[in-house]
């Protein structure tokens, strides 16, 4: 599978999102990563479904929505209707409803992703792999952009790759998010990652084109 870059708009200029998305599109990005935070699951608040709905009108890039919220179940429908292409939620949020939430997402032709925080072991993902389109391995504690990549999370990539092999899920996206730059991206892709989220490295770069390309 070709590696997909998903620039996180968390580090973009929120007053000019259409322009910011155009800049990453011109640089070759195919997805846009939208970080949704509720000030409860993580200690920060960002944006919600209305912003996804507005972005849907101005871009044909895939909207890769990362829900860092305590009750994803309550809000999935809003994010589907807003035009999300991929919805990823956290395993830690509503543990007993995980499969129901995945099915809710998939019932609408939207790709379903499941994410784990750095302290959550990969074992918890295994039973869900057959139903998933994407697994997001957090390589920082979710909540803020610009943090340092946690190398101790790298082994998890190999674990998920092995699960994908066991279940013959050749088209599973294995994504990492947090502290991704040209160096950490290489470490992750070598281990089997095929989707890279990067915020500060891309939007903080002087030359956004070479920043996006340097991740590949
Ligand atoms: C963090 C978010 C990330 C964030 C990554 O909780 O999920 O998507 O934007 O930012 P960088 O790439 O700067 O670490
Ligand atoms: Zn994210």
C-alpha cells in the first residue's frame, strides 16, 4: 500500500482553513486529519462536526476525523452527516461499546478507525481487527500538537501488522500520530505504517512542499 500523509489541521491557521488545506493538497497530501477534542477525554478543546461540514464543502481530500472524546457513540451520527470519510475513535473511551460504534460508522460507508493511547497495550485491538479499516497508534499522549515522539510505541506497529496478517487484512491502514517528522516517519514506515499524521512538522515548515514530501 502507498503511504498516505494526513496533515493535522490542529497546527494550521484556523482562520484560514480552506487555504491551509489547499496548501497541503498542492504539496501532495490526500487526506486531512481533523482532531476533535472535548476537554474531558483529553485536557484540550478544539472543534466539532460543524467545522467538518464546512470543510466538506471546500475540499475533496479525504476527511480523516480523529475523535478524542469521552462519548464517541453520542456524536458519531453528527460526524457522519457532516461528511467525514474516516472516523477514528479511542478504545479507552467506551470500552464496552467498541464493536457497536465500529458498526455504526461502517453502516454508513465511512471507514472506521480505532486508536490506542501510549499506555494501552495492542492486545485490546485484536478482536476488532476484522471489522476495522484503520488502527491509529498514538505516539504521544493525545491532547496537543508539537510533542516529542515516544519511541517506546514503535513496537506496537509490528504487533498490529501481525494482527493484520493473521486476519488477512491486507488493506488495513496502520496510522501513527504524534511527533512525526522526516526521521520518525522513516522509523514508522519501516515497521509497517502506511498512514502518517503530522501537524507541527508540516504546518510549521518554511517550505510545506518539501516537508510533506520528506515524510514519504
Ligand atoms: C494530538 C493530535 C495530533 C496532533 C499531532 O493529540 O491527535 O493529531 O495534531 O501533532 P504533531 O504532529 O505536532 O505531534
Ligand atoms: Zn490526531
